C-alpha cells in the first residue's frame, strides 16, 4: 500500500510549513514512529515521526521548500498487509502527520479555479479561504493577474490577496504587489558573503514588516525607581532559590505590575478586528525571548489568575522550555499584550515593534544606578537610585496619547509601590 506523507497541521493558525531536513533518503526503510523529517513553521521547529513502517519511494519536498498543510511531501510503500479491493490491485490513501492528532477539515483542501493565463497553470489553485476573499471582494481576472504571489512557486496566498484588497480600497491597487526596485548591492567575491535567510528569519521579517504596515506605532517612555525591588531581590534571592530551585529575577515583578495596569486599562488588553474592538477577558502576556533560532514570543496565559509565586514559576517554566526547544505551536499564540526585556543585554531603552494582533507592548530597559534629585520636606537632595527606563509602544488607531500616558504612569506607580510582603 502506498501512503502519502503530507505536511502536518501543527496548530490552529498554522497554514504552511518549511521542510528543514529529511532524516531518511529514497530507498531507505523507516519504522513506524521513527523520526522521518524535521519541519519548521513561523512558530517552532518540530521533528515528525513516520505514520507507518515501510520503504521511502518518493521525496517531493526538498529542504527549504514551503508547503501548505495537507500537501503531499513524500510517499512510503508500507510493508503491512492490507486487504485488496476487488477492482483495484493497489490502494492509495493519505495519512496526515499530526502530533496533536488534529484532522484538517475539508476547507483545508486545495481546489482548482479557472485558468488565469497559459503561463501560470501550475499556480492556478487557491484554498477555499482565498477563494472566499476573491468572491467577496469581486476581484477580476485582471486583479488576480496583477498580484505577485509570495507562496511556493510564486503561488498567490491568502496574505497576498488581503494586502491587495486593503490597498485597492485606498486606490493603491495599481502599485500593489509590483516588486519595488531596490538599491543594487554589490557583493564582492572576497569582501562580502551572500547568504540566504533561514525560514525563521524570513518569517520574522514578514511579521515585523506586517506589524509596521498594520499598526500606527506611537511610543512614550518613563523612568521607574526600582530601588526597593532591587534591594528585595538582593536580600531574598538565596532563600528563594533554596525554596524554588531557580533564581529570583525582576521579570515576575514586571509581569505583575503590567497585569495590574492591564486590569485597570482593559483597552490596552484589546485587539482590532476590522472596524471592531475585541476586549480580551484574560490577560495573556507574550514574553519576547531571543534564541539561537531568532526571536520567539511564548505566551503566559491567564496571568490575572496567578499570584506572584505563580508568575515566578510560570516565567521560569516558559523560559526553560524556550531554551530547551520544547515549545509547542500553541505556546506561541494567543497573546493579548507583550513585554520585550532588552535590558538583559544592558540596553537602556528601545522602541519595540507591536506583536500582532496586540495593541500594546512594553520595552524594558536595564536597571542602572543613577544620581537623581530626591524631593523631601526639608528640600531637594541628590541620591543614588536604581532606575529602569520603560517604553510603551501602542497602536494609535485605538489608543490615544492620553490613554497610553496614563497606562504607563499607572505601571510606574505599581512598580514603585510594589507590595513586597509575603511574596513567597
């Protein structure tokens, strides 16, 4: 029996995957559940086991090729005995590799539409979701021909069509999807190296550009006196590690202060959906983490339900899973607000890009000792304080400057007046 190996569905929002490495070659035998290949998505990299024992007779997808979920990427000739049909000598079936045991719905299957022109026959297919957008917006044949696809073999994807529709409404359709002329880079044979981005960096580049094109980024910053918290961590870090087995850091303090402010300003815990605003009930904070494979933003869910110690444990667990590459695709989805702590790199301040579809993000700078003016009833004095510069990036389409300013001021007060009693 011939078994089709298809690109697995690795999460709710995952629509395609990149083949990174095949563990077997054509002609080799593979056992059931033996690792067959490694794939990557814009979320995580995953090792995929074989659904059956047999000999690999065809490998369609090569490393760095991108395939839609459900697309055939290889075929295995199974060694298991199967009943034969009376009118067929060989039966062919598809088995979807799915580590989370989800079966793609019929809507994930590809369908073919009328040919656009004779030169693009191999690309003339869309998913039902794309077809729906085409029909809803009454896109013409000429419209479709003007769209430059970014998918495999220049195939038109859902994102390509949505961008075209968005720009068409602004009378910019004539220029959309035309490849812009970029400055020519002269790469010398000795002085420079030309390397293609890996799939993770490509996805990051797309997401960053998409966020800048989507949100109206505005930034406000403030200085926060972290002296009390710094002193507390210094005094309690040994006791905390003896009790919990990991280090006490400033991150859970920042998270708890943010959760409190998000509860007071629910508009910051929202998302924009066309002309509607979605206010999220739960506070799910995305924690930007720099890894060897690029930037990842794992999500701490339901932070409003966690006390300080619960946040400490959750932050440590997420950080460990990120370092050990044990994150699942769903661990990287569903954030309602994000925090990027570039202070760990000794950076004083920065302006982070909003993580879509959030409307806000905190950029946390390094805590540094600084001479500051201290106001007292007896007059002003100069003292040494541990200062942390915090920047709030917010989407001006929804958040006004006054709201953003009040939100970051509320966060400053939460941090400077943090309740340090009985935290663990």
